[in-house]
């Protein structure tokens, strides 16, 4: 869900920038704010996923750092 919102916000930001370049009244500030919020939420989800994976690795006796090194 966060990935879809991020893609939508990115497209909306591009649209707002294009309209701004054409000197059409726009909500560029809102689009940029919404894009930042969507990116923050996506990063928050990814961070929570990494923490959960690290906890599972620790419970299984695996070294959680192996994910950072690409040894998934």
C-alpha cells in the first residue's frame, strides 16, 4: 500500500510541477509535502520490516547482519 501511494504521489508531484511550469495555478507546495509524507511512510514500513526480519533472525539464532551484507 505504501508503495502504491508513493508512486501516486510521485506522479501527482510531476503533474503539479508541469502545471507550475505552464504558469497554471497549482498546489505544488501540497504536492511536495504529500510526496515527502508518502516517502516517510514508505521508509517507515521498510524500517519496520527490517527490524522484524532482524528479530526473527535473532530468534532463529542467525546473525541479523547477514541481510545488510546481501547474504539473504
